[in-house]
């Protein structure tokens, strides 16, 4: 069954759901939002540091990719009325175990006091070979 829904790329829907777009390379092609907020919860899609061409802005630096990914997440959360302090869960996907320490250092710096539930998974690859890190986040307001 195929269902096509036509809605604005970013904005408030009648259901109380807010869609946030970052203008990422694949958002319009794949039909997803950078973040979706509904009520007290905001879910942020898998986020990389890919530029407009879909290639990593920091191709050989997982730490810089993680920093850039979390900055994009922070912007999406802000647009939805949330902050990094509202994050209750993160999921990090890495293609190389050698990058774990660099990525966890970034996560630890950002969330040292927030301490969300976190998962780190090693994967075979991401959508472009230059991408080493992808991050998802869930935020909840009290």
C-alpha cells in the first residue's frame, strides 16, 4: 500500500505535531523531518555532518563529525522549543570502533550533567562513505 502525504517541509500541523527541517540533503528525497515534536516530546532523526552534497564536512574526524551532528540536533531542538538539557536518550552509530573514544568525549562534554540514556552501535556503513558518525536524540520537557 502506498500513501503519499503532502505537507509543508517545516511547520505546525493541525494535529499538534511540529515538523522541523534542517534542509539536509536527504530530507526531501526520503520524505522525513530532521525532528518531529508533539506535546512534551521531540524526536530527532539520525543526524550527520553531511553538507548540501551529502558528503561529510569533516571526512576524517569522527570527533568533529559528532560535534557538528550534535550542533544540528541542538538547532532542531531549539526550533521545536527544546534544549539539549531536555534530552533523555541518544543513539550513536559509528562505522569504526577506533572512533568510540572521540565520539564519547563529545557526548560526555555535552551531557555530563544531563546524563541521558545512551546507546552506541557499530555499523557496517552510513549513507555516504565519508560519514563516520550518525546521532539520534529524544527530548522530553517536564
